[in-house]
C-alpha cells in the first residue's frame, strides 16, 4: 500500500461553497474513515507533492455540523 494521500484518496469533488469568480475552490476527497481537503489554486504543483489536509471522518463531520449551526 502506498503512503501517498493523492493515490489513496478518491471521489475528489469541489465544495458547494466554492467561489468560482474568485477561484477560491476547495476539494474534498474520501478514504474509508478519513477525509482529505486540498486547495485547487495549487493545481500547478505536481499532484504527488500538493498539500492535503487529512482528518478523521468523525472530526470532519463534527466540523461540518458546527458550521451548519
């Protein structure tokens, strides 16, 4: 198994809160029990070195619940 988050994460999609006109896009990816977040403005950086924030799914869901309040 690879340790590269880019190879392991799948189903990347842009946030529904993306500001298209400002190019302020955040993508979210999945791995069982984990969630990855990356910035689309860094698309010029090679995929294998592009930063990804990785969170336990439970923590990410708690974060989203807090934002929804």
